[in-house]
C-alpha cells in the first residue's frame, strides 16, 4: 500500500469522518466530562481492530488505542474537549444552540477525528504488510485545562514512543515550530473565622482579606519577574453576604514563563506571598496544585516531513459556498482583530491571506524562534519523545480560537480540514515507519535540544481536577 493508497482510503471515509466531527460538535463536553466523545472515538477505533486501554492516567475519558506489536511506534494525538459558554449554531451571527452551554471553539471536534482518520489509515497499511511498526491513537482529554497529557505523561503513556505527531485547527496552514510557555495552575484556599461583620468584627478573621493581601503582594512582584513571564489570577470564592466575615475564600493562579525552571522559581515566590497573606490576616492557607506543563519543543526533523506532506496535498479544497460563509463570519470580526492575527505571517503570505476569507494553501513555518503567549500540554509529550504538529486552515482568515465564529466554522465547512489533517498525519506516519532513519535523526535532535530529562511537574499526590473550567 503506497502513500497515495492511504490518502485514497481516507478519502473513501470522508463522509464517515465528517459525520464524526458533527456528532462531537453537536454534543460538546467540557474537560474531563467528555464521556460520550471519548466513548465514540474509542469504540470506533476498537471496531477498526485497535486494542483500547481506557482510564489512562486516572482519567475515565483518557484512552490509548494501539495497533501493531513490533518495530517503531508512532503516536498520533487526538483531543475532543469543548469550552464553556461557547454554544453557537453554524450561522453568521451570534446565536447559541443553548445559552450558556459549551461549544467547540477550539476545533477539538475536528482535531480528535482527523487524528483518528490518520491512525486507521496507518493501521490498514500495517495490516496489509506494507508497513512495519505500531501506530497509537492517544485520546487526550482536558487540553483546555492543560490536564490530559500531563497526567497521561506522569502515568508513562508516552515513554516508549519513537515519535508523536498531531495538528490543530487555525486560520492558516503551516507547521508549528514556535515555543510555548510553561505553566503552573494552583488554587490557594484560606481559612479564617466567621463573625458578624458589624456586631463583632473583632471575633472574625477574614479569608477574603487574605486573598486580597495575596493578590496585592503578587502585584508588587510583577516588576521583579522576567518581562516574558505571566501571572494571572481569579477569585473563585470570595465569601457570601457582606455582613458575614468570610471564613473561607479561594484564588486560582496561573504562573507562566518560557522555561519550566523559571515557572518553578516564580511559583515558589507566589507560595511565599500566600503564606505571608495568611500571617497578616491570621488565617491559614492551603495550596492545591491543579496542573502544570512544560514549554513546547518542536522537532524540526519531523516538522519538515509534515510540511513535505502538506505541500504534496496542496490546499484544502473549500468550495465557493464555504468561502462565502467564511466571508460572512469574517465580516463580524473587528478589523484590528484580523490585523493582529495576520501580523505574525511573512509579508507575502500576509498580503495573500488578507485578500481571502479562507487561506488554505500550506506555508512554511512562520513562528520558528518565537514564543507564543499561551501554553499547551503537547509540550510535555515533546520533552519525552520527538513531536511535530501543524496548523490547518479551518477558520476564516483572522479568526481567533475560542470565539463563536470558530464554533460556527467548526460545525460547518471546517470539517474538510479534519479530512486534510488525516491525510497529512497518515502520510507523515507512513514516512516515519518506512524510513526509521528519520526517527533516528529526530531522537538525536531531541537529545541535543532539551536541557534535561523530563520530570513530571505534578506532585505524586495530585489528582486530575474535575471541577475547573478554562476558556
């Protein structure tokens, strides 16, 4: 079976793959609540002959599907969690399916299915005897909360991989070679003493005072941390009625920086501030580590193979009707939003993209040497095994992720990008298994790039948090 045969197999499944993307889109589920989504994908892979291991990393919605038992092992990562409050019909104006409900604003309904289509196609090539090796599909929940792959990594799920490949919907198509920010996510809960706030305030010790003191202390930290670090917080429990001194209050922090070591150093300082706030308010502080992740290390060796496969396939074949709907969605975006999204592109690509509602042709990486101001749990996998990923043009030019416009596209024409992604990933996996020397070079590159062996950022006592939502 040649690579062209693999592409033809995927094309023959186009209707089924698009149907899967729509089924996930119609039943969006939040992080660690993706019961139906995970079961749909896991069952589909099981029926295709994969051996499925469920409940990986202590998460019921995490699974690993494997086919093959010898030779190199290539993993294909899939995601399927949605975002809170982004319910949206596939129309060009804001209209939720159900107000306040989740929606697929990051395209994980496409992501999970595109990766599945690739895994099945590679399995068929192995089954036919034309490829030697093992293919794995990783059902990764809770990417939006940066939980899934981190807990799977702690469980050793990626330890024996020779490489992992993946993708993500976006507004353009290109390999992703930029770094990302490492991150810690921690909740601090203060315990004080309740009292009548007017009658006997001297009897109370306000946990909310502790939260506010902590936040003030962190604000004074900002001028003394690196400029490329980020510290964000949200008061998740600030007490109840004003006439009751709050006995309990909580604040949730993200600490981000370009390196894991810097995140750890800043986190230690934030911990000290929390203890200081507790001392000043005569309360006690409890620290709950929710999750943490590394910075992403793109593997150039495999990224170049991805780009070669993207260029062989050419542009995603969107129809005129797709472009018209995309233009309608694009018209609802602010001009400065589109300009901001286009600013990172090379001049020639920026000019070409600015003239289109959909810019579907593949381009070379435009983010190499940069650090994006966000985090991803794919990063942890990239410190364990060589990883490459790419963006696929799924949304109108200039569309940011986590918007209702992205949700509308993800439930409509963007399904075509999932089929395209399946072909790119399958072709890349084919190349890696057919030519193990690529994997050898990729491993050498990783060894020379990473500054240390991977150690999980999670305390051994940390458990997957089922009560957090991140958008």
